[in-house]
C-alpha cells in the first residue's frame, strides 16, 4: 500500500515555542491530507482537512490560528503548533487520501510540551 | 455520515476466532465501511474495506448483512500480536469526512 511518513517522530519543546510537523506521501500524490490528534487511551480526533493549494478546513473547536496547516504540494502537508502549551501535548497523526476511498496513515508524531 | 458504535473492549485467547461487530444504523447508499488496527504510539493500519456482502483478504474477513446497518470484522486464529484497538469507519466516496469512533480494544491472552 501507499506509504505516508511523518517527521519528526517525537519532539519535546518548551512552552511558548512553535513546532512544525511534516507529513509526506512517499510514493503517491495526495490532493487531500488529514490531521488528527490523539490523547492517551482515546480515539483519533479529526482536526482539519488539508487540500493542496487551498486553505485547510478545520473542525469545530480547533483554533486555526494555533494549528497552522500548509499543503503546498501534492506530497507534503505541514502542521505548525504555534505557541505550544502543555495541554497541546498529544500524538499527532496525518493521513493521505488516495483515490475516492482509500486513506493511509502516517506513523504519528509525539509532541511533549514542557 | 453514519455514527458507528462498537464494543469498548473484548478479550480472547490465542488461536481463537474473534468477531467484532460495528453498528452503523444510518449508513447511506453510497457509504462504505473500513476497518483499521492501531497499536500504541502508531498510526492506524488498514485492515479491510467493503460495501456489502462479504470481503476477505489475507488477514481478515468483513461480513456486511443486506441492510448494511452493521458490519462484523472477523479475525481468524488470533495471536498475542493482534492485541490492539480496532476502529470501524463509515466513509463516503469523494467525501472528506473521516471520523473515528471509540474503537474496540482487543486483548489476546495466552
């Protein structure tokens, strides 16, 4: 199946700093990518849908100015957590859509904000 | 899209067949069903997808009754490494709404 990578796999940062997470589709082009957040022992929560060349669509309750999403090419979407705080510590997962109904997930990025 | 309901947890033993049922009463005509497996600190991994009747691949089978209001993931002869959370998703062709339900935490015991 298609491969999606994320970088970094984990990051630790100080409160108030910004962190950028990259999501790449390695062997296919993805017009649509998704960003999820997962807290311990909970399910994945959809944060936003990212479409190449246009603004991301954010889910209700997700601050677009805090979670900046850029989908500049068909193989790369980035999520920037701005002014991160300890409550933003979570497991961030991206996925990429292939065709009409296939979705492949990245390995996730563990963010810890001190 | 249709909301999904799954058992929160299930226990099984090595070598047994495990069936996890997902309810999706409000599934629409052009919706399909996908199951994912997730291990701790990893992204979900695709298991199987179907629209109706039965689908089988090298790791699982998916049974979907005629009314499509539920689906059952069948894992034959589970092993300890099948301990994971299993998610059922209802998706729609060309629709970007991909939301996860609570999932089923399967624990396989020796």
